[in-house]
């Protein structure tokens, strides 16, 4: 008997249809080309490439990574060759792939983001832009765009103005209430939200005379951050109409299903790729098998099953300490 067809596609709007909901997260899969010998990249739902800035960056002083219980801290510092070199080196290859490549964009000012988006607009092989707004806004005393609804909305609107490319904006978990920030980004014209970026942390050097990382601060990722990511996706999915793509600590199918349950339409796999680059492609097959197993025609049947019928209380009200 022929197997029933399972539809794993994800429509993010503005013409961007992902073949399936398993993407790879920015900074953990290079520009995709590095993994060509190990993985059939065309079986992925999408590739978010390394953070790309207007000018080349050499990145932060070493050490840049350290292992933590259930995760890792990194402070790469957006090392990359700059947007023109990224386009020149990789876009022709991306254009030959079926998998959509989403270019992750970072900047130090609204003008930086706008200029990078302008240069990416219309380049064959660039399917969408993901704004990494967890960057200091140098003109505003170094305050991150991602922690302020006004700044997050401003940079989103400015980029929206210069490109018709699908626009994803990546939320930071380092805030007390994600909801006004998510709404501001939606109102400014983003097509989808991705959540979450890393949690800010530090480690101490072995001789305890200083912090361990060359940049002092690093971003925590891996299984340790999954509960935080689940909470942010849960709260965000209840206050926006645009799709939410979840990221944070995914290592197995159960994690994917948990994120779909709290309202994500797709997921990105990050740190776990360092241990097993074949994991994301395997998750695609496992998700399809799971749909067949429960008789679902699409993974979309799983989306939002754990969301409350009415909006839930945000954790910032202190519900976890209620007697
Ligand atoms: C080494 C490393 C580099 C990263 N670089 C970027 C980046 O350039 N831009 C970005 O938006 N996120 C970056 N991230 C964050 C990941 O895309 C992802 O949001 C985060 O690691 C949480 O997912 P995970 O727990 O599955 O790794 C990076 C993460 C790691 C571990």
C-alpha cells in the first residue's frame, strides 16, 4: 500500500515556502557549503548562514568558546568577510540549491542593517533576511536593539523599507517581557519572528584572576536554554499573528515537537550540529515518520497544542514564586 503523503512545507509569507520545518541556526552551519560533503543540504528546510555585517570583522579575542553544563558559551564576535564578499563567494552556489538560504544580518546602527539589506536585495540565491538585533546600537550608548521595543521596531521598519525579501527578526531572551518587543517588530513589518538568540553569560578562568572568555561575555546555547526558549516562544506565539520559528537546545525529535506545541511553525537546530551535523536532516525524516505514526497529514496539526485557549500570564509577573 502506498504511504499517505505528509505535507511538511511551511509558508512564511511573501513567497517564502520552506520545504520542511527543520532549519539550521545562524553561526552553527557556516555558509552551508562547508557541510556539502557530510550532509545533503537540499534536504533541509532552510539554512541561516553566519552573521553578516557591512564590513569584514575579525571577531573577538580568544578564547571564544567554552563548554558549560548542558551547553556552551561563545563570543565569536561576528567574524565574517563582510556582505560583498559573502555574496561574491557563496550566492552562486546558493542559487543552485533547492534549500532556501536565509542571510543572517548584524549591524551597529540602523544604517548598517539597511545597507546590508539593500545589497542583498535581488541577489539570486538569497531567499530571505534574518535580522540579528542582539547587537549594540553604537549611536544609542551601546544599548541592544533587541531589548527595546522602539529600537527593535525602528530597525525592522527601516530594513522593511528597502527590501521586498522576506524579513525574519530574531528575538533576544535577555529581556524582562518579550511581548511588547515581539508586537513592535510585527507592527514594523516583519514577516516572521525567530526565537531565541543566546542568553548572556560569563565563565571564570581556571586561575580565577579574570573571566575566561577574551570578550568577558558570551552567549549561552544548547540544551540548558531550552526551557527559556520554550517560554519565550509560548509567550510570543500568543501575542503575534506572524509565524514564530523556535531555536534553543534542540537535540532530538521530542524537542521539535515541544516547540511546535507551544506555537512554533518551524525550528532551527544550532549547537547540537557541532556534535552531529547529520542531526537536522535526520529530524526531517523523524518528523515525517511521526506524522505518519499519528495519522497527521502535516506537522501543522501539532502547532499550538499546548497553548492556552486564552492568553496566559507572562512569567515576569512572578507566577513561579506564587505561594
Ligand atoms: C558558535 C555560535 C555562533 C553563533 N552565531 C550567531 C550569529 O552570527 N547570528 C545569530 O543570530 N545567532 C548566532 N548564534 C545563535 C544561534 O543561532 C542560536 O540562536 C542559539 O545558539 C540557540 O540555539 P541552540 O541552543 O540550538 O544552539 C550562534 C550560536 C553559536 C553557538
